[in-house]
């Protein structure tokens, strides 16, 4: 099960989250607890988070959290991943993010589009994803965390996110490997490595739950669905209704 999330604290993304309340506000904490209780019904035996797979500090932090001295930070790895894993009595956490270099140079793509007279592609890309940004931002400003998760993991929202990259891929010309193709190719390559990190961690009979940014979920869920050795589980069937 891949659960696409909106980052609980702003990151260096093209579209950043705009939460109306602190993650530590009582109403937000209550929703996080409600989400983790609901997802626990999936009975995963491995919880995976969007953190570098080769960095041991995340496992050490989780182990410190089990012992008691570690205080959860304001990010989804801690608030969702650590809390759910401890609730289930799991001895460790699994970081599965990429470890390679996959540059995401959106500024270069915009500059290339301007230079080649293709700014209409940027405009069309942003217009296509605008409903996703508008709806998720509205829910975030209202601090409706459950609503955000239910929306982001809907088939429509996943499709909107994935479609943005198809416009970016067209920037440049067919005579060279353009900036747009590099950006899109790097994005796909990063997600292919994440998929491999997930799959290599699994053994027959495992039930894994992955917390990861919604843009990655839009890539990973089709990969899992098309994999003959995995089964994609829709989180909408487990997330609380409100």
C-alpha cells in the first residue's frame, strides 16, 4: 500500500504545502492518530518512509523513539511512519528513497521553454495541474489532513500529478536530449530506484505500507500494479472518511 502524502513541513518543491495549523496543534494530532489507527487495519509488517535508503540515521531515530528519548519531528516520516510502526510493534523502519543523483532543474526547463518559444507548454502544464493544487491547498489551509489524504490518493489527483510531467517532457526539440526530457527522465529514474528499493526489501507474504510524497505515489502505484510479484492495495479503502 502506497499512501501519497502532502509534506507536513514545506520542502523545496514546485508546489509546497500550505497548512493552516501546526502539525503539533491538537486538531492535527488527533487526525494523525485517526489516520494511523485506520491504516493499522491493513496490518503491515513493514512500514517504509521517504528517506534515503543508505542513511542509517532514520533507523537509529526510530529505535530511539521505541526506547523513549526521541521526540517526533514535524514531518510525515515521524508523524505517520514512526507512529504507525510503533503502534504495530514493529522493530524497525525502512527508508526507501533514492540514493542516486537525479537533478530536478525546473528553472532550467522554464528557461529552455522561454528560449525556444515553448512557454505555452509550461502554461498548459500548470493549467492542467491547477485543480490539484487548488483543492489540496484549500484542504491544507483548513487543516483538513484527512481530507487532503483522501483527495491526494484518489485516481483523479494521481492522474493530474503524473500528467504534469508529460508537458515538461515536450520542452526542447527532437534533435537532442532536451532539458525537458532530462527532467522527466530523472524523475522516472528516481521513482524506478524507489520501486526497486521497495521490492528488494520485501519477502513473500510481506504487507508493506509506504508513506511518500503524492507525486511519487502517482509513479509507484502503476509500477506496483504492473509488477507480477506485487499487488497494489488502494489506501482509499482504509483511510478514514473524515
